[in-house]
């Protein structure tokens, strides 16, 4: 279903992004799909890189993590999969009960994904201001999720407007392109600002390596939450430290589903039978805090409140009791009843 439908039902679309965690191994990809699906996510996301279409020998490393790959171009080439392999991964996702979602990094990658059939597309923040890629995606007629980590506000405006002019459903994700992202750089307040500005489903793409920001986003009403997944943060690759382990992802999903329910109004503030019973248990009645003799006037300083609520005069009637005289002796901690007062 479209993300606006998730928004209307209050369910968060949770995405586990494998990205480069597979390091070119189809076997690791298969294992990660199964592990991610078992956590209860809605989708598993991939990055489709076609080196010759996307990159060149001039591209620098974002982080110089690899001694295996002489250049960033070599790295992308090593990470490539064939159309047949991508189609097999899509079948494996569907068999595991999760959506196959992908970020294309070139028009050629969009062509490949169209050949195997996908439901929607994710745009990486590096391509937010890439009208060539955005136009290619718009021509598919499919829903587009825009990540905003590297975009200026005017560029986000332009990308959203472009999709709307072509009647393409769009969602916008708050994102900070730092790996890992520190707490002060998360920017969860942007969720509400983006929703107000664009009136579309909004969400959060996380690179913190911990579950807290994504849970915070769900509590604020995020329709989409995305984080990287890995078997171990010590694995090879540029994203491992900014990823969640499989066990952490399972925690995130459980927490998100809990918060989806918790975001509601909860029980009515009107009193019902259940609340009446609890109010008797937790409510209080008036008692005296010292031995008192008949004829003494009750002062504020003489009063205590004790459970249960119907043990004596209700604490709500405190002002009606103060200044009244006792008609009989009372021991310390005795409840006050209407017949005790004259």
C-alpha cells in the first residue's frame, strides 16, 4: 500500500537498509534478508550501483576504509550485481514477507529495477538535487521517498514540487548525512516542520547506530523509519559503525509497534466502573494525625489522608471539615466519618 495509507492507519513503514553491508557477497545478502525479515520490518532496502553509469575514476572515497579497492569506482564495480541476481533477491524478499525496496544511483539503475518490477523508489540525499534522476523516476509513475540529508530547503521544495506536478506520491525523510550521527545532529524537530511544509507523509532516515532516534521519530508520528542493518558493527565497509545489529533492529521494531499503539488517546478521562474501583483503591479519605478529644475543633494541621477512598469522609470535603467540632474522642490515625462531627 502507499505511504499515505500507512499514515492513515497509524502504522510506521519500517525499512532495514542493507546498503553495502553485504560487501559484494550474495551469500551475505541472502542471510541479511532472512535476518532482517525475522525482525518484523516492512521492507528491506538495497542500493543499486552500476559503476560505469554512476561513477568515474575521479570519485573520491567518502571514508578511506578499503585497501582492497584502489578507487571508489573499483569499489562500486565490486559491489555490482547482475539483473538476474537482483531479480533473485526480490523473489527472496517476497518469499520472506518483506517488500524489496531500492535506491538507484543512476538512470541505468532505474532501468534495471523497472525490468524486475518494484513498488516504489527511495532517493538518496546525494541525488535530491539531481533533476535527471528525479525525472527518470517520475516517468515510472511510482511513489518516491526523498531523503534530505544533503539538501537545502529550496532543493527539497523543488524536488517535492517536481513530483507533485507529475502526480507522483511523495514522502520526505529527515536525514543527517554523518556516519554515525551524534544526538545533537539528529534533528527530530524537522519531522513536524517537514509535515507542515509539505503536507505529505514524513519520516526519518537514521545513521546514528542506536535505536533511540528512530523510536523518537515514531513517537512523533513518523510514517517511515529507515536504518542500516548489519550482523556486526565491526564488519568491513563504510556504514557498519552507523548501522544497527539484527538484534537491535528487532528491538526497534518491537518498540515502534508499541509506540504506534501508545500514540493514541488512551482511555477516556470520564469515570467508568473500572476507574471507580481504582479510585477506591488509590484514593484517600480524611483521618486525624493525633489523639483528639470530643469538643475539639478540627484544624488543617490535625488532618491526614489515608487509603481507601471510602474509609471515611472524602479528602475532597476537607474544607467542609476544618473548623467543625468532634462529637466523640478519636485515636491517632482514625478515619473521620460524618457522624464524628457536630
